[in-house]
């Protein structure tokens, strides 16, 4: 069968040459045949087939792609699979996305990892994935010319898996940012990164789909590709044939932990928006409407009188939310936002999240067999930690504590007055001996009763702080060296 296919290919090439066409591979072309003799009708030229010039793109942009090495500590129980590490343990996201099932000994151990990134400004601003550097104590950036820098983590945004780093350098090579909208399904794209530590490796493929929604990733309309992405590629650029970044390679779907043909990239416009907010304010704000939604199917469409399945079906409206104030109801079907159609429910959260709080918006909804227009003012999405909606989170990058205010019962039991309950510990606080269940009372002698109090005190703190904590019936000062 293979020999027949090869023979057919050879025959096709012979025919192309015989009729005077040009068969081109990359930059090599077979010359056209001589002109037909007099009296013989000229043959119709065969179409030219040209493959993308990946070589020049890789040579031009490769120097702007960096290798990122990280180091941190993690607490594990004896022989626990890495896939079962606590969700906010250092590198837990890295191992969840790449390579579950490895066994580790119990206790605290140093964990090292690698990823990729790319330079977006000549003065050393670098984009990568949040899960590459989250809770790392040391981040080292290595350029293709073997220069190494210790990077500062400007900020991370876990919901989009985007992180911004900064190195102290000038006149660095950069990669221009493109538009994900220009990337079409079937277009060629290539990735540059450090799979398994093999720096500046180049792989290529096509865009398989756009606006993919993945479980637990509601704020990113992923670009799906068949580009070979493996551990170490995380944070590297997805590049179009114009030599522009259209996405950040972030995830793979795999049963083995390695590449199996499904790769997902964060659209660069989403990442650029996060970058600008982190550089300007150090935080990320998102819009919210306060609705629960689900996808439509044909049966639901018929039930609501729609001609086809489209839109986002509203399942609940939070009391007092922007959607509630705009008059949105459970059972409404959101068909468009500011005139742009909403075909699937997964399209709505990232679009609303990208809007600044206070922005006026217009919803087109289907209600009682007719279209209606509702005006809504976008609210602000408040951050929550995984422990629950009532919990809040301190500066995990510097201190490494997840905290919440004490309830009235907890205050009485602890006889602590005001304070913050330690929910989880990582990084500097973990190394200093702070434990879950401790009550944080003060930082450098200043009382703290809210997470915001703690953030303000940390903003003005130096490299060392003293935490006053209550543990059982005892109060102790714990010195902490900040990351």
C-alpha cells in the first residue's frame, strides 16, 4: 500500500513536470518544461505549492524566547502522588497540568521546575504562565546567549494563568504581539519553548479550534492547536506566520502527561490586558454581572421558542447584582452583548470579565418568545480563595498565607479579639514555622483585623517582619524573611 502511494506521488510529480507546471517546496522549485512545439496547444500550468518558511521566523524570534527555572519548597505526606498535593501548594498547578502520578517522600522538600517565557519589551518585561512561577522562591531567566538573570515576579493572575516577570536588562530582543482574531482555524502556527528542558525547541502545527472553554478555566477563550507542547513549553509563545505572538502556550490534554495532539494557548489579547493591569496597579480587576448560565441545546431552544440552539440560558440571578438591577430574570436567554452575538454560554464570562467595572453594557435577551434589550452597568468581580466564598487571601507572593477574619465564635473561643485565621501556609511563612490554625494578631507590632490591613502593612515592610500569632493558648512572635 505504501509503495503504491509513493508511486502515485512520483507519477503526479512527473505529470506536473510534463505539463509545464512549477512544483515548489519551501524555496526550491523545479523549473518549468520547455515551451510546446509550434502547432501544439500550451499546457495549463499546475498550481504552485509553497510550505511556510518556519526557519526565518525561528531565527528572528528565537532570541526573544527565554528559559525559566524555578525553585521552591513543598510539604508532602509520605509517598503522596504529586497529583494529590494541596491545590495551593507550590507548583501544584504545574504538576496538575503536566505529569501527574509521580511519587514523592513525605516532609518538606525543595522542588524545581522549568518553563518558558518571552520578552515583550526591551527593558526586560517577560510574559509566562502563572503556574510556572506561582509560589516560587527563586526565578531564574536564561537567554539564548546564556546570560542569566534573577527575575522579579511583578504579578500573577491565576484565573487566566498569566504571570509578568521583570529582569534588570536593556536593549533585549522582543517578539511583537499580534491579534488572535486574525488567527483562523487551519492556519499554520509554531511554538518555541523548552520542552523537557531542551531550550529553544521549535514545533509547528495548525490552529484546530478557537474560543475553547476548559473545565475550571472560565475566563479564557483558549486557542486549540495540534502543535506539539510538552512539559517545559508552558509560558512560551504561539506564533503566526507573520512572526507575531497570538497566544501563550498553557495546557495540554493528555492521559500520559505528554503531548497527544491537543494543546491550548491563552489568546495574547487576554494576556496583554492582564500584563498592563499588573504593571500599572499590581492587581487585576474583572467585570461581573452576577448571573448563573448554562448552554442551550436543541430541546431547550424548542422549549423557549428559539429557532435554533444559541445564547446563554440564565439559571439564576444574584440578588442585588448588576444583572438583578438591570431586570434580568431566570429563564432569559442572553443572545448578544453590546450587539456582538453570544452563540455559546462559555463565550459570555471572558467577555464580561474583560470589561472594566462601571462600564455600561447592553444585553439582548430572549424572553417570552420575543427579543428585549436591557441596559446593565458592569460590576466588579471580587477575588476568592478556594476555601470558600467567605474567605480572603493575603499577599501570597511575599508572605505565603491564606487568611480570613475570625468569626464571632472563633474570637470568643480564642479570646483573641480581632485577628486573622491562617487557612493555609506556603513560602516564607511556612519556612518560618507558621501553621494552619494559627491566629495572626499583628505585624511588626501593628494589629491586623482584616486582610486589607495586612496588605497595607506588607506594602511598607522591608525584608524581615515579625508576626504575632496565637497558637492554642500561647502568643508568640515569629520572625519571617519575606520572599
